[in-house]
């Protein structure tokens, strides 16, 4: 699986690099209320984006992932995104919710 790096550009913009071959860069805009809804406040935005790219890379190559997108648009392309990303975050971080 490709190595994924997340760099915060400003309060709502992040650059995600998916190392290839080929290596691709993606500018992702995040909506903080949406991030909180997906993470429950248990995970960082960077962790969410890393898991999001793992999720997408399981379904398509990095060259097919949009170069710029808003995180809130993903359920249009991947209807199971919200359910799966919550599971992936919890598995990756060993979080157990009361």
C-alpha cells in the first residue's frame, strides 16, 4: 500500500501525498463539523485524512483520486465511506467508545 503523508496548509486545507509509483498530491478541504461528526472528537484531522486515503486506495489507484476535493463530497462517490471510515479509525487507533 502507498505511503500516505498529510500536511496542513491552513485551518481547513490539507495536502495529502500518496507515494506511488507514481506519487500524487491531493488538496483536501475539510469542514470541521464534518470531521467532528466522523471522528467523534477522538481522532485528529490528519488521522482522518490518512485513513480516508487508505480507504480510497483500497478501491482505486491514487492516479484516479481527485487532485482537489472537499471531504464532505466523498459519500457521493463512496456511499459506505462514513460507516467504514469510523471503523477504520477505531481499528487504527485502538479506540473503544464507552
